[in-house]
């Protein structure tokens, strides 16, 4: 196989050289009349950077072989041809033949059709890494659930499936260039949450009928994108052949390094799988640098909804999620009858989790009432951190771990890992999940794990989704340092009967429904936000009347029944409610307290002076500024602020100085990512 790859690479290199010779020959033919050394840099105000780019090319055109690939040979004319035809910094040269034959119209798009067989996907995923083997096993194990869910969604959509998309899936963290730290840890109890999620993304996109290409190496990525030979400074050789690219932060960095200017051109097609979320203040490069929000992971200037999270904790991002195994009625009854009422399983497979300071006190209490089981990885003997009274099974295959959960009454977390899939699996198998309340909440300001992550989110427990969206009786969040509270919780849990429970958004159908809606409705390439109006306007330039109206009880604003509605807008604008936050609350929290979710797409309707007036807010002055908390009002001084930079519209963040205008919306039961009319 390696020899075949080497031969293929040699053939590719020869083809590149031949192509380069042909390009140079064509250039020589067109310049045979002596123009080759007579080109002058054009002075065109439409191309203000042209002269500077030519100067740069004179000094550095040999710094990357890709320039020679595109025909640059050190002459002034070759610089200008490159800068006008490959890049776009200079105007087209008048003596160049610009009358290309009109390109034929693109062929009609194929319609996406639900698939009924996952076997071809397993071939697409490939081999050669433990992580890929893990993902394929998961896809096989859940195959029947996926196929049943696809049939149900197909009936629900009644043929409204939409166009088939060409999608590149590049799993950057599995490439050798990023270190691929995950594959070696698959067999040693390392975190598997990311691989669980990627396996489910692959299954969902494939079943929805889209055309997929999967890469886990940099060389495959370059080949599929059409990266010219060199060091990554030149654009792609051809238009990007993919409608969408799903990747992660590692893949995003690799694409930026190798796509040249094409990265900026095509980044609107990228979707970034991002476990912990990226808030707008960290995403906007200039603002993050000026205001101290810059980290190793942020500053990409993407639309915040292009980041896709594992749990719905950051409304500025899109909620991607994953799936947990569903039980039929027979399995649910069997689990309920086979539960061992005094059995507890500890969340976490790495021995380091057991090094938690102070665990002895609450483990001693738990040991009074329950038999404690662990699934800690070890090579030769029991890890010293695991107490002798814990029955440690070692690292279990997934199906054996499921059987353990189906017997256990309690699944208990020690505070780490954060926000993984295992608690949802335990709850789906009829366990109660017990976790520690963090006081103060953990964040990038006070906790090493979150330091450097592009979020200021405050994590109030090991699994905030389980705490906020599921809650009692399935989830108990208590202060582990309070022995009385901890013991009282154990006693109550022992007396409480719970049924297996899985939120709809973590079922196969829920994930298919959500991804289908995103693919059909999210378009970050053709929806630039309009600039804010000027500070001073003549009467003739006044903005149109607000489409919002005061609610009947006068507490908030709603979409006016008489207002026009864009039928293509998504989410539909009539799901909007506008609420004024308290100073200590973000918009995320403000909406959540009203049984709603913050919807950043709607900020553009709020970013107007009239909205303050409609809420009876006095504004002695109104300013446009870059601030992720705006639009907002400083009530004590009657100063109102509107957002100058649409990329900074943010549900996150609060300051006691401001009350924020918050765009909230309703959501489908069990599917927080979608409003009631979003399908």
C-alpha cells in the first residue's frame, strides 16, 4: 500500500510539473511581443493594495513554490497576472485575453434522499486508527436505531428534504500533525466524548442523504481542497468543491495554513465542532485583542453560529449534540425489575479523577449505604488512589459498561470530566445522577481546566445540562462539602423510583431533525448584516417603524401582528420576545428564567433606538459602540448603547452597570435548538 501511495505521489508531482511548464509556455506566448518586462503597476483607486502587493512579490516571490506553480517567474508582468487572475488585489490587465468561453450553467442539484443502509459509511470512515475503529463500532451498534429514526423523520418531512450537499468532514484532532492524542487513549480510558460526537455526526449526515468525504490526515485534506504545492500562501487551484466543511479547531487551523486567501473566501462554509463553545467576545479578533479576550482558540471572526457545541449551553453557537441509546418498552421494564437498589457506579475511567481532595469524607458516607463500583483503567494492579472498598472492574467495553449502568441505582460524579456523554447514558439506563455543585462556579477566571478556552461561561456543576434541563428526580446537584446535605440526598435517592429517561434532542431522531434544519436554513455566505445607521439622520432618512409591539401585559415586546415577515427568515421572526435583563443577568439567563432561549439572530431587530422608547426607557444619549453587551442601557445615567459590530451580538455576558435588550424565543418540547415553527 505504501509503494502504491508513493507511485501515486510521484505521478501527481510529474503532473504538477507538466502543468507548470504549460502555464509558463502560455504566458511566454502571450507576452512574446516584448510586453513581458514592460508592465507598469496600474494606479486604480478600486485596487488600493495593488502597488504594495507587487512590492511584496518582488521581495518574496521565491518564498513559496506555489507562486512558480501559478506562473510567477520574477518579472513584473508575472506578478501582475498572478495578483489580478489568481488573487484579486490588482485590476485585470487590458492586453490579457479576458474573453473566456461562457461557462455552462451548473447541472441541476440532486435532491437529498434518506438512506437505508449504513454499510457504505463504514467504508468512507476508513481504517488505521483505534479512534476510527471506535467510531465504526458505535455506528454499527446504533445502526438500527438510526435507520428507524430516519424513517420517522422522512415521514414527518413529507418529502421536503432539500438539495443534496457535498460535505467534507475533516477530523483535525485525529491527524498526526495535531498529535492525535486521542487514538492511543481509546484503550486506556481516555475521554471519548469527541469521538462519540463525531461518529454520530457522520451517521446523521450520511442518513440525511448528503455526499460525504471523510479525511483524518493533512495530505488528504490538501488533496480534497485542491491546495497547490508549496507552503500554503496561494489560493486553491479550483473553486471549492464542497458546500459545507465540518471540522474542529485543529482542522480550522490546518485549513487556514494551507488555503491562502481562499480561507477567507470560503470560511462561511465551515462548521466547527466545539465542545465547550466560543463566545462572540473571543471570536472577534480586533475586539478580543483590545479587551483582553484573546486566547489560543478564539479570534476567527466566524459567525458565532458556525461553532457547534456538544450541549446547548451557549446560545450564540449552534447546538450539535450527540445521541444516547434508546430503550424500547420491554427493555425499560427489564431494567426496572433488575435494578440493584444499593449499587453505585463512579463516573470516570482515569485514575486521576480519584485524586480529588476531600473525596474520603463523602465516599465514606456513600459506602455506608451503597456498594461502590468503578471502571478505572489500570495495567497491572489497582490504582493506589482507588479505595479498597470500591469494586473496580477496570476499563469495560461499551456494552459491558451499559450492563453495569442497567443494574446500578446511582451514577456519581466527582466533579470531572465536565459535560461528557456518560451521565446522559446513565440516566437513559435508569440511574440517578448525583453531582457536585460548584461554589463559586468554575470558569476561565478561576479554574485551570477552562483557562484559555474562548468562553467566560460559569459552570455551576459537573454537568449543567443535566442540572438545568433534566433535574430531579433524575439528577441531584448537591454540595459535597456539606455532609448533611450529601447524606440526605443519598437517603432520598434510595427511596426514589425513576424510569429510564432520555431527552428527545439526544435521540437519533432529535439529532437528525436538528442537523436537517441547520443544513436547510443556516447560510452564513449570503446574509451579511447591514451596517448600523448613522448617528444623525435627516427626517427623510429615518429608519422604518419598529416591527415590534408591546405585549398585552406591557412587560416585554413581541413581533407585531401587522408587521411584514420575511418568509425566508429563520428562525421565523414571530417567535421573538424582547425582554430587558437585570444588571446581574446575561441574556442567556434572562431568557431561561422565562422558559425561553436567547436567539442571537434576532438582535438585528432590537438594535434600534425606537426599541428603548417602546420599553419606556429614557435615553438622554444613544451611542453606537463595539461591545458584546450591547444593545443595553445604563439606567442610572440614562445612556443607551447600540451595537456597532454585528459579529459581537452576544447572549453571553453581563455587567451590573447595564440592563441588556435580550432577544428570546420559544422552543420545541425536547428540542431547544429549534423554535416551535422552525421545521
